[in-house]
């Protein structure tokens, strides 16, 4: 079993099938913090995994169990955040204009 973060016992959690392998994942749901480009939007964070769903139910008794993957749809605002561009027209951040579509 793999555990990557220290789970918050008061947070909402889900147990979902792992779409890449035969097993199940636990996710913690919250919101992105102030200062993030995704501030205030839903945030889904991996907590734990196991091939045994029953084991995860025992370890996370308050988690909601799903038979499908629950998608998290956070989107980046079309407008640049305050102070993204330097006063001289340079960049403080990623080195590109906010509206550029790199995909």
C-alpha cells in the first residue's frame, strides 16, 4: 500500500476505482488556497491506494465509495492574476503571456 500525504481526518474523502491498474484510490477533496491560479476551485488530492477496497473502507470509514472515477473540473481564469506582469513589461511568472495557448 502507498501513502503519499498525511490525510486530514476532517476532510471529505472518496474511494474510487483506479483507472490505470486493478485497485482503488482514496482522494481528499478541498479547495485550492488563496494565491493559487485555481483559488477557490475544487481540489482533488491523492491520499492512498490499495488493491483491496475493503481495507480502504476500514481505514477511511467516512469516505464515500464510488464505482467510477469522480472528475475534478478546475479551470484557469482567462485573465492574468494581479501582478503577473512586471512594471517594465517583463514577467514575474512563467515567462509567457497569460493568454497564450500552448496546447
